[in-house]
């Protein structure tokens, strides 16, 4: 027999899982698009630009690399969360094993930890 609270929670978990799958698709297409843009940029960069333009392009590539790293990190979080969905451990804190509150999962579907553990890890 399931209680109303459990039913409510399973709805939230399902909704979060769907959101994670959407987010993963989005992050993957962002990375793909950026890879294609980077290829175009590096081809045109060798095509008779002045020194200043070279610097501007190098700076742009640097920014892209940072953005890329951020997108990859976000994608890794989302993929790890989806793996927990498959394993049936999604919504459970990887640190302490307590249930992560629904409000937190709705806000941060990819989070692996409850607020208490997250705070502890960030302060460590
Ligand atoms: Zn925890």
C-alpha cells in the first residue's frame, strides 16, 4: 500500500527524470553545435587574418573552451542523475542515503546530494 506522500514523490521523481532527459539532449546538441562552430572558426582563422584578429579569435576560443568545460560538467551531472534513475536510486542522497526533498529535486533535478551534504562538501 502506498501513501499519498509516496505517490506525490514518485510523480516528482518522474517529472525530474523527464526534465533530465530533455536537458541531456539540449546539452548534447549545444556541444555538437559548438564543435562545428569551432571547426569553422579554426579553418577561417588560418585564412589571412591580421595579428589583432588572431588574438581576438584566440580569446574567443579560450572563452569557448571554458563554456565547453561548463557544459560538459553539467552534462556529466545530468548523465549521472539519469543513471541513478535507471538504478532506482534517484532522489536519494549519494552521501548520506537520505531522501532528497522534492522541492530541491524540482529546483535542481541533477543534484546528487541533499542540502546538508552539499553544504558540507562545498565547505570542505
Ligand atoms: Zn545527504
